[in-house]
């Protein structure tokens, strides 16, 4: 008699034991099974087998084994279990959010077939066909002269029906793939000495666990380092996984990998369930050699993974912000360690915890300080805007700079991290401000299309013509968003195209594509946008970057806000002067004496980071202590607070801050509260959270939802 322990897709902290019917072999860990659960039957996943039935318990029997062989291999199961424990998330919920949605259903996993190839039959001439699609496909195969992959035919619009028909008529036949070209296309240039050192270090690390931090300024050729390290990995018959931020998954990024390696599979949230399952299976079977994916790709199984790359490792999108709150960057480190393979973390602005790990010798720190070729690093300057009149957010010195860069035939980029027209809409007579009725926040004024919108819950209202409280008109818009600065520069530079790039304009893929095309043509233009401009794009004709308001980020109560703001500024600055023209970066500020801004301008990101790390150390904040947030939301404030108090009662030996209202204290009608737990290290924090889950994991707090966020990315 054998017993299996099964994870079920429910937010429950335990595994459930089932007996295996005597007639079958006990399913191995990683196998999907159907099990009776309460009054239902669920699809679950076997996590362990145990030899004996626990004494004195009557176990249910599992209903069906879905996979003939485990769907999840041992290393992925191990990674998910580790993550569920580390992030203190219920095991079943963790398992089922880490695998493709399609696997939560009864689909069969089929073995992956090698890609089929076709060629025209030499003796097939005699019987041409009248069907046009078939004739066109035949033509394509005849012209090719050699084996054509079925995927290429499909890309050309010839589906399996057309191919099958031609095969039946004896006009084409299946054949062996052409011999794999000896090596991937090589780089069109020789690596710089710094690149070569990083490439050598990555190559030398293949076959063992090592984390390499590729700390390279924007445009210094980090991607080339990844490509060459991947090339060697593939030559050894191993696969490579590249994690990139959500926003960086541009066609340009993919093209670079595809040009080099012929094919790269993709895994991200924009795919259909079927496509995701396909990519997942291709990697698992070893058929896909390179996978490029966003956060969730860290859980994709590989037949023989040899290298992991995390590009822009500092990026917030690697941390899942709800449900299973894992960090794909940190799990990449764990996965590399478990598999004894190297990990490359690349960025121009390392996260402070990454820098700290490098300082402590846990990571190998490699620097790329120069841009290859003639490209020069940008010059950064502060514009003291105290007392200067601002015209829709733009000071006269910045306006003059824009004019001179445009006159020289270049482009300018203005960065403002707020979409909409204006963040505050108020009555100057009675003080009324437009506020969201469901959140504790103001409504943002939008002009195109007009309306008041809540950026937290999506609430929409028509634009009031006069004050709802005292009927005074006109109401006043205070503060700047992208739409307003767009309007301002359009007025100041009426003959130059102004292109706005934020979440409102990029919802339309057509608008975005036409904007990017216009920018690529290189004629004088002004780009205005949010952080969407900071990543993934190359704007070789941009020689001036203006940061309209740097202060908001540095003044935020979130202790991580200065770090994130500095990263954003440096990333945006990196868009300037990527080709042969040196760039200038102008930062407008009301606080030109701020030590953080000063450090950033004087010594660049590393100077800023050193200053900020010293402050974090003095304040006992991460990365010098381990932090978790307990979050709760509910319709009644008292109960929400009480839930958090109960959860931490009995926890000793670590610092407990709160409960307090969250920075956004109410969202979509729910009060939001949080308690911060600060421990000397991750082990101590982990023990405290274990205790909390043991005591309260299955407790119910009426009307309140609570969750744990280990290593939170932000405090909101
Ligand atoms: P990063 O990823 O660090 O931002 P990229 O890899 O995108 O930098 O490189 C920036 C540009 O420099 C790219 O156009 C790339 O083709 C080019 N480049 C990279 N390495 C070299 C080199 N050794 N010599 C000349 N050009 C290079
Ligand atoms: Zn009023
Ligand atoms: Zn709202």
C-alpha cells in the first residue's frame, strides 16, 4: 500500500494524503492526479510519496493519474517548494500559480515531436494540381531546393492541410533536417577588453554555481556579453534561460536573439494558454534551446539548463506584487544554485541588495564602464527651478536647451513619471479637490479623452464644469502629467512633432508602432513619456533628456523610493547619446542641495548607491536586515487592524512596526493596513513567519483578507 502527498489548487497550507489504488504503480512526485476533495474532485499534483499509511487515519483513494510520467521534473518541484516556504505562500496555490494554466485542466501532455521538414519530390512533376494554395506551397518548396521546416511553411501561411494534401498527391515528402549550421552567427565586431573579461568569466563559470553581476552603463554592450555566454552554453549542448522585464519585451529585443541563434522561444503573459504550454513543453523536452521570458519563466522546466541571465535585474517587474509574491531574480539565484550553473545579473543600476551581495563577495562584480566605439556617456546637470516660472512644467533654461538640440537636427526626450494632464483638480474658492469616492486618493485630470480618473481603482467621472460644492468656476488644474507637458511643448515648438508615450497612448499598438517609427526616422522630434521610455528602446538621435520633476520620488515616505527614482533617472539618462553623439541630461529640481541628487550627479549611480547604502545601514533597513510586510484589507478599519494585531501576537525577538494604515490607506472601498516585520537576517525572519503561519494559517478573520510579502519591492 502506498500513500502520496498531494498539493491541491486551494489556498491551504498543507498537503493532503491519498492512498494509491493497489492496481497501479504509485505516481511519482510531479505527476498530476485527480483526487476527491470535500464534495468535489480536483486536479492536484503529487509532491511526495510516503511508504506507509499513517496509523489510525482512513485515507481516501486518488481517482485518476493524469500523467504517465511526471509533468513536473524534480528540480522545478524543488524550486516551487523552496519558494512556497521562503515566501510563506500556501503550497497548493504556489504550485498551481507556477505552472501553465493549461495544466490545471485535463489536457494530456504529448511528447514533443522533432520539427518536421519537407521537400518537393523530384518525380512529382507529372501531376500538377489546380488548387492554388497547394501550387504556391509546392513552388516555395521547389525554389528552396532543400529541406524546409514545417514552421517556415506555416509562417508563410501554408497550414497542415495544404501540406498533407501535397503529400497525399505524392508531390512532396518528409525529409531529414539539413545539417545544423556549425556555429551561430557571430558578432559583427570584436568585444572590448571589458566585455571580453566578462565573457571569459561567464564561460569559465559554466558547469558550476556562480553569480556574476555585469554592472555596465547603458549601451556598454551587456547584451553582447549574454549572447556570447549563451553561444558557448549552446555549443556544449545545454539550454539558456533569459529573464527580462515585462516592459522590455520588444520586437527589437527578440530580433537580437533570433538573429544570433535562429530561434528563441518566448514565455510571457501576452501569449495564449496554448502558446505558453507549447513553449513550456519545448523547453522541457530540450527542443527549444533558448527561452526569453518575463517573471513567470523562472518556473519553466528545462531538459538541460546550463545558464540563466537576468537582464535589468533591478527591475520591479521581477517581483510579483500579488498572490504568490515571489522575486524571479532571487529565485533565479536559487535555481542556479540548485542546478550548479552560473547566473548573470545585468544592469546599469544594480539593486542595493545586489550591490551589497557583490560587496560581501557573494557575487563576482564585473564592470563595463565605457560604451564601445565612439559613444560617450551623457553629461548630467541639475537645473535649480526654485523661483523660476514654469510653463506647463518646463523652465526657460530647459526650453532653450530643447530649442538648441532641435536646431542641431537632434531629438529631445522629456521624462515625467505621471500620466494624465494633472494630478490635482481643485476649487480655488472653497478648497474642494476631486477625490476618488472609493480610494483615499485624488482623481487625475485627463484631457484626452476628458474626465477624472482614479489611477488606483479605475473609477471614472465626467469633468465637472464648476465646483460641486460652491458652484465656483473655473476649477484649477495643479501639477503636471504627460498630457499637460505634451500640450506645453507643442505650444512652445509648434512646428516639431511631439510624441507622447505612456500607458494611455501605448494601449494602441498602432500608435506606439507609428511613434517608434517616427523616432527611428531620426528627424527632429520631442518625446514625452513615463518610465515606459526608460527601458528596452534605443533612441540613437536623442541627445537631450529632460527630467521634469525629480523631487517627488526622493520625497516619498517609502524607504525604497530614492533607490527606484535614481534607477529611473539613470535609465532614462541612458537613452541619450547612444550613437556617436554625446548626450546631455537636465534634471529640474526644487532641491538641488539634496545629498542624494548631488551624489548622483557627481559620482553617478555608484556614488548614489554608496550614500544610500550607508543610510540604510544606519537605519537598520534592508539589505542590512530582512523585511516582510503583513498586509490586510477589509471594509472595516477596526477589524483590519485587529487581524494584524492577532497575527503578530506571540512573535518575539524581531522588530514589529505597526499596524499602520498603508500609504494608500483605502482602495476600491477597502481599508488597507500593514505591519512591518524586521529581523536580523532571513533565517530569523523565516522562523517568525513559520510561527505565524503555524498559529494562524487556517484561522479566519471575518471580512478581512491578509497576506505576507517577503522582501517587498515597495511599501504601498
Ligand atoms: P547594453 O545591453 O549594455 O545596453 P547593448 O548590448 O545594447 O548595450 O550595446 C549597445 C550597442 O553597442 C549595440 O548597438 C551593440 O550592437 C553595440 N556594441 C556592443 N558591443 C560592441 C563592440 N564590442 N563594438 C562595437 N559595438 C558594440
Ligand atoms: Zn468650491
Ligand atoms: Zn479609486
